[in-house]
C-alpha cells in the first residue's frame, strides 16, 4: 500500500468532512442539524454553533487534513509491515 496515497486519501476525507461542516455553519444549517441529531438520540443539545469565521474554518480543514494524512500514513506503514 502506498503510504503517501493512503495519507492523502484519509487526509482528504477528514478535511472534506470539516469543509462541509464549515459550509453548513456559513449557510446557517449547522445549529438546526445538530439539534436534530441530538434529538434523535433523545438528548438535549448543550452546544451552540459560533458565528462563521472563514479563517477558523480554513484552519480546521488544514489541521484535520494534516492529522488525517499522518493517520493514513501510519496505517499504510503498519499495513505494509504486517501484511507481507
């Protein structure tokens, strides 16, 4: 398994999830969606979504991509080591 490709795929996946979260916040859909999900679990939502900030959202996408890349790289390294 190619370690770089695995890192890029996993990093892109978690980065995309957080990009979608930022878009939901920017469009005003995040709080109702979060309230709905908590309600499905029979819970009260103790959290409030903060106002949208482009720099904060971009930072989240970049950080989660990097962490995802690292985890994907480590996963591929271990996979290659134990599946020979």
